[in-house]
C-alpha cells in the first residue's frame, strides 16, 4: 500500500516514513500543505497521514479540498 505523510517537522516525518517502510509500505512525504495536496491529487494512496498545523495550507483545508474533489 502507498501512504502519503504530510508533516512539516522533518525529523518526525522521517521517523514516520522509516517506520512505515519497515512495515512494507511505500511512502511519499510532503512538508507543507500545498505539496501534500498536489501529491494527493497526482497519485493514488491507500492512506494519508495529515498534520493539521502545516505551512502554506493547513491540514483542515487540505482535507476539505480532497473531500470536495471526491477523495
């Protein structure tokens, strides 16, 4: 399964990525809401780990936009 991690704390994002990859997941990471939204629209993910307090576009708006798109 492919997972998207959207987290602006780079060390925390790396820990999540490493842990998920160790369990066999393919992981993409974005460090702000704009990049996270772009990746979510461009690729198919089984799950998205989405921080709320993100630079450029907060997690609530990312989630709201994806839901409005039908995801």
